[in-house]
């Protein structure tokens, strides 16, 4: 989607939804589907569950929710109200300069600040006391080093 508006979108069964413009009221990604949110895209409520994946490279959402073996990869963009993760969800945040304050924010989960890889600052309020335990902070250049080591190991085997 590169423009216009959609009320509700359910991505499932290994499908991929790419949002690079326009407005979506609600997206729920599940059953091995993937939603990619880019600059220019706006989603009011963005959620993943049951092995769904969200990749947020830009754009914005008010609410970001993850549960039930889902994966959320945050590389950029804005989470305006809160991020909530529970059960076995994993939220990978790629950036640097991370600071977590468990007593800050408005949703009883603390507040995470830092910089995206393009040096843009971010502030994310976390909802619920268990959300932070589902977050993996991935500082750079660690991912590049891990990728290189993995590629070398695969090549040598």
C-alpha cells in the first residue's frame, strides 16, 4: 500500500503486507505472515501474534502489540503511545545509546530511549511490567559482526 486508507487489514498464512504510505486503522499479522512498515506509512494499531512478524523501518503507529511467538524488528519510525509485548513475543530494537527507565512513561512498563541507526532519537513508552523482558536491544555494529561470523561459519562447513 502506498496511499489511501484501509480500515482493517489481517495479514496471515505466509502473506506479506508492505505499507509505505496512506493510513491503516488496524493491522494484525499472524500465521507466519509479515508486515513491513516504511516511511510514509501510518498505522493506528499494529499487532502481531501466532508467529507473525512485523518489520518497522519507518512510519508511525500509535499502539504496537506483540504476543504468542511473534517477532517485531524495530529499525526506525515512531511508536506514539506504547509498545506492549507478552508471552513468548520477541521485540528486537536495532540502534544504540539505549537507556531504560523503569519508572518513566505512562503505562506502568517504563520508558526506553535511544537512537536509531540513522541517528534519529526515539522514545518508546512500554505498557505493562513484563514488556521489557521481551525486548532484545541490538547495538550496532554487533549485528554486522554476528552476521559476518555466521556467514564465515556457514562457508567453512
